[in-house]
């Protein structure tokens, strides 16, 4: 390490900062003191002048309203006598001016020629007009600041008799302030000099121990741990020196284990793609990264120093020795009630060059989505296979019977052919439904929307079912009188409503009732179709829109369903910007809800 320059050393920086802080504090105090003192001096000066002007105003007013005889002095002589009596060093001149702006008297000997002339001072005009005292500061011909004040002379009835005009020498106040500022500047210079000396002495008590620690750090960088830092006191710097010496001892003790830790860390870093855990040679967790904490849903404090088999919930299946020899990845199930979590875990052994096992590294990869996709794929293939195998098996049996001679029996042959035709049509419906879902998944379904009046559209579908139904089921309608217009594909929406009503009729008991309701909620048209069938268990309601899902598989197959109707309905309603869901109470019927965006008029398109 290179030597620190003089101006970059902490010693000089500390002294400079110390001086700057003192200078800043003294400047703030000096400015505040000077400002307050200046305001006080000016306030005292103007207050003294105002008090004397009040006395002059009273005397002048008495002289102006006094009734004079031939033996008395004239008004100008009386006023001059009054003004001469109030002359002082700080007042340069006092003038008496009547209400017509004529100068009646002046206390200045040099300005007696102005008596009798009209005053041109703007402040005089403003004072007489506003009937209020006015003042301002101006610079005279000698470049000195002069305080000018005018004070109206008011009679008892409120009449303005004139005004007093006064000029006072305020420059003396500012001269006093200059003298005081000079004294403050000298005091500041002396204080800074003393501060600099004290700053140097104080800085040495801090910089010297730090310099010693710097030299010790340079020695440690070269591998020398024998040198110790001198402790000068028991303050924070002294405590730091003690901690530095303790650190030196600890570094010396841990130097021997550095190579082993480096190998362990290199192994962890090489496998750190997802969640990572590392153990010691006894199988206890000594390192875990944040992704592993998140995947396992644990805190670092509850994992460190615990057996890895316990952390990964493998204690019933594997021991730590088994994990050392395990070659294949293990799938861990950390699913909860609300969320699935499947972790693919692979293990890597940390070994020394001699072959001694020093620990194990476990790498966790979130395999939840892949497992879910695989499970759905397997379930889909199984469902399709099952749905196709059932009609094919039936057809095969009947065709074999026909081939064996049943076709010659006039009573059996038509029945066998009818069953074969029914199962064929069932397979065709299944394949068509699969093709529809496939197109919907690929976003290839064309939707030809047009504006329709929903109540008329809905009533036509209900009428068709009501006229063609074979069982004794009553239809109840609760439709609004107001027309509501929806922009939909009539064919596809008809298919959705057909699927829902067909299911309601299939599961409704003899003499039951199906209720149709249309309301407006949250800006959407809400359609309810409620039956009085057997209902659906609460845990199965949310799954009835899944593909091939049946609550009662045997009964559904007897009724000819493919298990895809509600799944197709959900996709079609979503494509129209709506939503579909179900509510059911087991044993008391099911209600299917779906929503559609609507308008209150047809926009000129519907007929």
C-alpha cells in the first residue's frame, strides 16, 4: 500500500472539518447577533426621533391654532422658536409645512430661504393626503444615509393643519455597526487560531491509533500476524484496537481451515442454479441460499445445524449415508392445502483429495409446473382412451354377435344395429367436442358476433326445450321487461345454453322445476339456470368445468354425456368477455351462473 499524502490524511481532514464547523458556527452566530443588534439600534434611534416629533407636533399645533394679537410674535417667528428648541446632533432639519404644502418654518439656518416656498417632497404630499405618518431612508448629497419622516399635524376636529418634515442622521447607527463587525471579525480570527491548535492536538489522539492499525493491516496483508496494535485508551478507538488485535488472532487460527472452506464454497457456487443446501460431514445443514428457503418455506434460523434428512423430510426413507451414495434425483412433495410444491432434488458429495467425505450439497429445482402438466396430460389421455374404449367395446360385441348370425334374427338385428349406430354417434360427438376444445386452445375458433336482444333470444331456446321435453319438468321464467342487447355469436351461445339446460333436465327429478333468471349486476347481464336435481358435493363444484370431469361417472355415461359440455361452455363464455361458475347444495339442486356484457340499445344494428 502506498503512503497517504499529507492533504489526504485523516489528520488534516479532521482539523479542516473542525475549523470549518467552528467557522460556520461563528458566522451564523455573528450574522444573527449583527442583524439583531442592527435592528435594535435602528429601532431605538427611530423610536427616539418619533417621541421628539410627537412633542414638536404638539407644540407646533398649539402655535398654529393660537389666536394672535398685534403684540404677539408672528406664526413664522413662533414656529422658528419652537423648532430651534428641538435641535440636536442626530436631527439635521425639521420643517413645518401647512396643508397647502407651503413651508412655514425650518430649523436649519442654511435653509431659511425655503420658508414661504411650496414643498416638492413626495413624502409630504402623501402624508397630508393619507393623514398618516410616513418614513423612508435616503442618501443625501454627502453620500450619507438619512432617515426622513413626515407626521401630519391634526386639529382636534380631525382637520389636517399641515405636516412635520424631519431629516435625521442615521449614518451614525451604521457606523456603530461597522465598528462592532470589526470587533467580531477580530474575535473570530483569534478563535479560529485557537481552534486550529486544539484541532491538531485532538486529531492526533484519533489519527495516531488509526495509523497504527493501518500499518498492522499492511503487515497482515503480507502474512505477518505477530504484530499487535497499541491500545491508547478505553474509548471507541481503544475498543477498535482491541477488536483489531482479536481479529488478528482469529485470522491466524482460521488460516489452516481456509483451503477446506474454499473447496466447499467452490462446490456450492458450481451447483447454485436453484435452491442449494450444504452440510458438514455429520449431515447437518451449514449453508442454505434464499431460493431454497423460499422453496422449503422455512427460515434460516430453523434450518441451520439441523440434519438435512429432517429439513427435506426424508428421515423415514433415507439416512445421511444413503444420500451420500444416492445417484438419482429425488422428488420431494412440499405441497400444502392451498398450493402444490414438487421439488426435484439432486445430491452432490463434497470430498477431500483423500476421498474423505466432508459433506453433501443438495440442489432443489421447482418441478411443480412440469409435474402438473404431465399429470394433466396423463389424465387427458386416460380419459380420452376410456371414453373411446367404452363405445368401441360395445360396438365390437354387437358386431361380433351380428357376424355370428344375429343379423339373420329379425328381432335382434335392428336392435343391435341401433346400438351400434348410437355408440358411433357418441364417438363422433366426442371427437367433435375434442376438436372444438383443440381449436379453442389454439385460438383458432372464429366468433361471428351480431347484436341480439337477449330476452327474445333466451326465450326462443327455452321454448324449444319446453315443447320437446319428454319428462314432467316445469319451467319457471323470471326475465326483465326491459330489452338488453348483447353482441354474441348466436350459434355458440345457443350451444352453451343448450348444454346447461340439457344437464338441468338430465338431473331433474320427475315433477321438478327449472328456473331461468336474468338480472343486471356490476355492469353485466347475469343469467341463472337452477334445477332441483341431486346437486353436487361442495368439494366437487369447482371441478365440473374441467374436461372429462364427472361427479357420478356411471350415471353420466348412462345419460350419454361426453364430459366436455361444460368445459366447452366455459371457453365460449370467456371468449365473449363473460364468466361462468356454479353453486350447488348436495341433494337440493344446482345453479349455473354466467355473465355477458350488454348494451341498452342495439346501436342501429339489431332488427
